[in-house]
C-alpha cells in the first residue's frame, strides 16, 4: 500500500490543490492532506478553518481523502502515520528551487520517505492561495478558482468590503 501525504498551508484550498488531490487519488492507495503551519506566512484562516474547508470540499466532491493538521516536522508526521510518500505540486520554475531544497533536506532527515511531485495542470498554474486572498480581499470574484465551501467562507470574511 502506498500512502501519500500532501502537505501545505492551504490558506485557503484552491482548485489547483483540488486538481493535485484528484490526480493523486489515481496513483496512491491512501492520501492524507495535512495542513501545516508555515512560520514564514501569516495565515488568513486558522488551522481549524483551513482543515474544515478541505473536509467540506472533499466531502462535496466525494473524494476519499483523510484530512489532518500538524505543527511539527513533516517527515516525523509522515513517519507517525506510516506514509511512505510526501507529495507536492509544482507550478512553475519558481517553485522548483524551494522544493528541491525541501526534498534534499527531507531525504537527509528521513531517507525512507520519498518526495514526489505532480506538475500543475496548465490552466491552473497561475493559481495560488496568496493571489486568491489578495483578489478576494479587494472584492474581486474568485468563484472560478476555489471550491464552493471556500467561496462561502471568503464571503463571510469580507462581508461589507
Ligand atoms: P505551502 O505554503 O506549503 O507552499 P500551499 O498551500 O501554498 O502550501 O501549497 C501546497 C502545495 O500545493 C505546494 O506543493 C504547492 O506547490 C502546491 N500548489 C499550490 N497551488 C497549486 C496549483 N495551482 N497547481 C498545482 N500545485 C499547487
């Protein structure tokens, strides 16, 4: 059984993330999406909100995925839940350098866990949670780019803007 962990900030989950999840389900036997705290980013949504948005999205889309959150080291988390793969998405060359560093560091920390990457779909490469937060906070319509539960949550957050 190949169990993959898909980690990220998911602040919030976008159609880009959802595309990676859908494609990962065709490859791996078990998929756990885990919301991590990124110390370099100040989140818009709390960990609980981000996790709940992912849960609602996968339920709505009928996707058999486990959803969790973790504060610690990613490789330790993967080890704890007996996952053998860490999955990440790659949008552009700009993602590559950081992901390359991350993958080498994770391999040093735990050589038993493989880092694997899925290239973003061409119509979704421009999508990032940061851009969604920015457009939504300025009153722009992001409904074509995020799952339905996120549209509702953003509307609540920016009510009156
Ligand atoms: P992080 O803060 O860990 O980068 P993100 O939530 O921004 O978390 O992204 C989680 C993962 O999903 C990363 O590997 C990122 O490259 C990938 N990702 C984000 N947006 C897209 C997209 N539009 N298409 C493909 N992969 C994506």
